[in-house]
C-alpha cells in the first residue's frame, strides 16, 4: 500500500538556520503531496501542497517540490524562527474516491533563539 | 465559520466504559474522517464518511463505531474502552479545490483509558 517515510527527529536548530526535512513516498499512480504542521496543543494545519510532478508548494517561507523521479517532497526553509517550532507531517492522498491521507510519523522541530 | 469542532478536549475513562467523541463541521463538507495519533507516530485513519448515511473503515477500526446522520456531525463511539485506545483523536473534513484535496482538522480529544 501507499506509505510515507520522513526523517527521524527531533531536529534542533538555532534561529536563522537553514531547515530541511526529508520526505519520500511510495504510491501507485499520481498522488497529491502535503506538508502539515502541528503546533503544541493544537490540531494539524495544512502548510503547503503540490498536486503534480515538478509543482512547488510554498507558504510562510517554507517550500517543497514534488519530485516524481526520486519520489520525494522535501520541506525547506531558508531561515527558521522560534515560532516555527512544531511537529511537521508529510502526507499523500491517494487517487481513490475517498481521498484518504497517509501520513509520515512526523518530525519535531525545535528552534532556539 | 468555526471550522471543525470537537468535544470533549480531554477525557479519562476506566477500562470497559463507553463514550462518544463528538465532531461537527460548519463548512458543508461531504467527506469527514477520524484519526488517532499515538506518541511518536503519524496519524492512523479509523473511519471515514463520504456523505450522510455512508461510512467506511479505515486502517484501525477495531473497537470503534461511527454514524453519519447529518452532513455536519460525525460522532465516534468507543463501546468497551481498553488501554490500547489511549490516544489523541482528531476529526477532519475535506475541502475540494480543483484536483487537490485539503483536509481541515479539529483541535483533538485527548483520551486516557486506565
């Protein structure tokens, strides 16, 4: 079945450092890809998405590019802030009628001032 | 819009008790989902619904039941609580935007079974 693998955490960075969180997927067909963010004590929020190969999703300074040749959707940000501290989930949606999401295990990011 | 709301926020159950987790959305979304999130793990799909009167099992349905009598509400029922059901439960609903599908999540219910 479909699956998502993302880098193990936790990740600890200093403010203004560069962030990369790796995400690879296994799926048949052409899934849509998502990054969700979960701030402490809250539910998940959609951060960005891409629906086809070579699409780049971006939001709040975060970017990720849908790479079909490497089945990857790595999350990047050039300069992280303390407020970016959260858990980040990579996910894919299948092409079936229910459009269920399959999630990675999440990567906890802590940014220190 | 309130979005997706869940009640209660926290609950402690004894083994064998039952309870219903409530979920309501005011966005007129047809698709709704229940997930559980265990520590250090991603979200696992319990049940989902593609519209009022239609529900289907997800990856981890055992020990749970759902119903969908209206578009707005999608309650999750635990009949005989077990310690393995200690988790954080999230309800979500789906928005359609062209060919991409975004899910909107509620704030979660933290359940402890002792």
